[in-house]
C-alpha cells in the first residue's frame, strides 16, 4: 500500500557575522529521527532483533525504553525519538530500513567563536528559535519560511517518489557592528579587570563615535553557547544593557557643561571648594582644595565644586542635560532585556538631593547608557542613535549641546589623565586622552572605578572609535 504525504523542508537559520564577515553563528545541517507508532505497530511493533537493537543503541536507549515510547501512543503518527542527529548517524539509521522510522531535516546552531560575544549573541532552543541575545531580538529576520514536498511513501513509510516541491524561503543574514578581534581584546581586558579588582561581575562597551556602532560589548561572567552545561542563568545576562548603577563622578562633565550653558560660570572661573555642611551632611573632597578652577574640579573630581554649581541653577536644567545625553531613556539598540535606567521624579528636591545629583547619586544608568553619553561628548555634542548592526553611511545625529562648549569641557577632561589627575593610568603616550573616573557604592560592596575615555590621534586630532567603558563591577 502506498500513500501521499506532505513533508516539510527546513529553511536554515540566517548566519550572524561580525562587521568584517567573520561567522559568529551558523546553522549546521542535522537530522531528527521520528517514529510513526501506528505504522510500526501494524508491522509487528518494536522487535527484539538485531536491527531494532541497533537503532536503540544508536539513540542511546534501551530496547525496552524504545518500545515503551512507541507503544505509549499506538494510534499516533508522529513522535520524536532523537533531535539534532549528525548526518553520518542519520544515514546509518536510514540504512536499517525499519518500518515507521523516518528522518527529518533540521539544523543545529553552532558558534565558531565559542564564548566570544556569547552574552551579546545569545543562543537558540532545540527548535532553532532565538531565546537569548541577538538571536532572540532579531529572531524574525534570522528565521526563514520552510518549504514543502509532496511525496509518495511505501508501506513501510519510506519515501519512494517526490511529486511536487515548494522551495523554502531563505532567512536573512545579520551583519553585526562588532569586530570579533576587538571583542576578544575587550573581553580579555574585562576579565583581567574583574580579577584585579576582586569583583563578581563586569561589563565593557566600545563605541565608534562617528557612526554610533557598537564595536564590542562584553560581560563577565560569560559562557560557551556550544556547551551550556553547568552554566547558571545569571551567566547569560548582557550586563552592559541590563545592569544599572549610580554613575557617581562620571556625570561631572555634564554638570560643568550645564553650568557653562546657563552662564553661571565661565571657563576660567574659580570655585570655592572648602568642605561645607548641607542639610546636616558634610560635603567634602578626598583631598583638601580651598578653591579649584573648572578644570581642577574635573581633575580632582571635586564633589564640593559640582555641588556649588548644581545649587546655583534650577535642578531641571541639569535634569534636561542628563536626558538630552541619553540618561533615563532606552538607547534604541533593539536588544531584548535592555533597561532604561532611572531618573528621579521628585516634586521636592532638598539641597542635599541637588548636590548629590551632581556627583552621580539619585539616578540609575546602564554601562551602555554611560558609554553613549561619552560618545556624545566625543562627538562634541552630537547625539547619535546606537546600532548593533553595521551602519553605512554614518547617521547625522542631533546636536544636544554647542560644539564650542563641549570642546571646552572635553579639553578640561584631558587633565584627568595628566599627573595630578585621577585617571593617569588611562594615559597613552603621544595621544591626547579625555577621561573621567568614577566610583559608586551598591549595597555594602564598593564597585570598581569606571574609566571612560575619548581618544584623538596626534595627526589633526582625527577622532577614533572610542568612548569605552573598560569594565564595570
């Protein structure tokens, strides 16, 4: 007896590559082994003979377990016996020529770079659907439309003739903006920083300033997507977009920009930075500085200096600057699980609230948001949307602060990497480095310093791909 059946033809999932076309996620052809219980039982059931024993062994099952699975639904026409079987093993099973035992084409996701960019790329489930990271966020683009074949089968359920065929619609490939080599370097630096600071976790981001492209995005701890056995759920997190923290002193350049914009100070102004009492709390700096210039406030990371600036202007002005540079807003990267951070919505602000807001407390940001802010500083006040896919041509962006003013503050930030500043470890010979360090406290554990830098080449100060957040707790 022969019958006509429609057989689904798989459409391989789209490949994910880095900006240079290096494969980061590919689909490898494999097979599923499935059974037609009704056909098997009508032909005498699972027999205790050499061929059935060979099938059970190939599937790493006992013969009795194989029989139980088939007999559990005697009228059924489809049950999986094994998934993602290698083509060689599938060919061997097919040669057993057992009634009611069939193969179905499918694919298995493979990640050639292993743990590199794993927290960003994510992974798929056994059915090839993205469940984490880019694989999930761009699942529709990476998923094709399966085809079909109308086939004739013999009495044992084996295909003996292809009658008609509708080809599958291929999935789209996805080219990311990251560079695998930079990603590897970033992850190595992050790993070393976490270990050096005895931290539990961390994140790092590298942004191409002229385009807003993410060149690398790393998280610690990470995992191997090809073998997730032993990995914890927490290991899968992309901390650069999901973890939030109080940014601390890294917001101080924005405070100085706002004060200059409002005409409260001039670039050469000198500020009283003696310790003082505010709402019963002592505001002081790590060192004792009776007065500092605006450059000195950044170089010494003076809390008293930015407190005076914040108290001299309406809090909404500083809030507007924070928002215009991207705090409290999603970056638009399109990745599942991204946090928008948090800006306070207070009706009443005490003087202490206003002062601490100027040195990075009372708001929550993600590492990516903070890197985005510094990318905007690096582009002299042009806010560009970020992209995890390759961008060509560059996006024009929106100006959020005057070029002259941001250029002035960025020049002040260069003092932080010079002798006497708090970011001397960021100094690079023959390069001008604009940098701001910061720290914050979360629960009872002190978080490691944040280092964000904007680099310029010596030749005509040509901008490179560079605000970066080398690590975060």
